[in-house]
C-alpha cells in the first residue's frame, strides 16, 4: 500500500474534523432571509460530515493505520480554517461553503486517484462516492448564488 495515500487520508480526516465544527458554527451564527433553508441544510451537512469522519477513520484502521482523533492535531494539520464565533450572512455562508467544497472536490479526487494507483479499489470507491456528493453540492451552491 501507499504511505502517501495514508498520509493524505489522515489529512482529509483532519480537514473533515475541522469542517464538522465549522459547519456547526455556521448553523448557529447564520443570519438573513435564507436562515430557515440554510439552517436545515447546514445541519444536514454536518451530519453527513460526521459520517465521513467515521468512515474515513474506520477505513484507516482497517488498513492498519492510525487515524487523527484529536482536535489539537487536526487543527495543526488542516487546510480548512475555523471561523470566529460571529454572525454571518446567508450569502457569505454559501460563498464560504462553496470555497470549502472546491477544496473537498480536489482532495477527494486526489485520494481516489492515489487509491487506484495503489490497487486499493475499496478506498477508491469510497472516495469516488464522496466526490459525487461534493460535485452535486457545488452545483447546488453555485445555483443558489446565481
């Protein structure tokens, strides 16, 4: 198997862990006319993220690796940035989500390719599934901003 793949999966996990808290932050602090719609969508997204965290960590464990499982380490590794505890408009929320989703699309695709190259079809399939969902979410967020 590939050390680069495992390293990238752990980085992905750290970013998901930070994203999970960031989505809660947005869920609690969003303001504006689209509050009710986005409040519900953000809850859906952080629940989806919780599932991804569990699945990626368990995949790493199944491959004999150690997943990142504490926020201090996750924060030190992550490219996804936390946000301050402050109100945020619906439009700024969606713009920020879109930027994060672009990150997820790049990273998810890279991991799927690395897994394919390593002959790990199960991991490639897992991440291709995430990629499909992130591409759909990008389309929806772009449609919201249109």
